[in-house]
C-alpha cells in the first residue's frame, strides 16, 4: 500500500535531533509504509526546519491507533490549556 496522504502545517517551537535542540517551523504528517517501525503502515510525524537542513528533524512513526489516541490526548490538553489561559486572563 502506497498512499499520497500528507498534511503539512506551520509549527512554532523547538525539536530535538541527534545534534541537539533546533527551532522548528513545520510539521509534516503522513500515512504510508514506515522507514524504521516494524509495521505494515504507520502515521509518521516529522517536526522540521527546512532552512536548517536535513539534520533539523525530529520524527516518529506510530500505529494508526496510537495516532488516534495521541490526537485525543492533544485535544484534551489543548482544551484544558485554553481554559487555564482564559481563567488567568480573567484574574481567577
């Protein structure tokens, strides 16, 4: 199975590669054959900064189920963070 499923988005933050921490500017999410994980197919997430070259990359390859659970965890954390930020801005 080869797919053309690729989503690219801007991302601001920091990532850690074998060379240390780097500023990241982009996230790439794809679904296809993994390069390293011993899986038939995987969701791959790459955090990169193309301006810094190929070494500025932090990547994971996870199962579709793990990706669903990660998406849920991210959604819950974002909801809680937004509520916390809102409460702080109201002086609570």
